[in-house]
């Protein structure tokens, strides 16, 4: 039985090794970015909630604004992290 020689396989040899390395690095970097964004987002929303609770209606606009910033940072980090992971996996 002859062995197949598939020259169209893009996941073999040097290309396969490069994809493995970049995928691993991309997944690690994406995970770190996602974690950092989640921490910043959660902390900022917590500070905003604390300001709102401590100051009542007078501080509500500031507390809400901080909460929105935290959510924006977290969403941005999530988006960037997904892009890094996709790039590491050679996705478009």
C-alpha cells in the first residue's frame, strides 16, 4: 500500500511547527490579556458601585461612569485577546 504524499497539507513540517508555536504563544497572550482585562473591568465596576453606594444619588453619575469605563476596558481586552489568539492560529 503506497503512502500518500499530500503536498497540499499546510500543517506539516516547518509550517506545522510554526503554527504550533504561534498558536501556543497566541493562546497564552490572549489568556493573559483576557484575565487582565477582566480584573481591571471588575475592579473598576466595584469602585464605581462603592462610590455610588457611599455617596448616594450625588455620586451616582461618577459611579456609573466608572462602571462603564470598566466594562469598556474589559470588552476591549476581550476583543484584542481574541484577535491575538486568531492571529496565533493563522486565522483571518
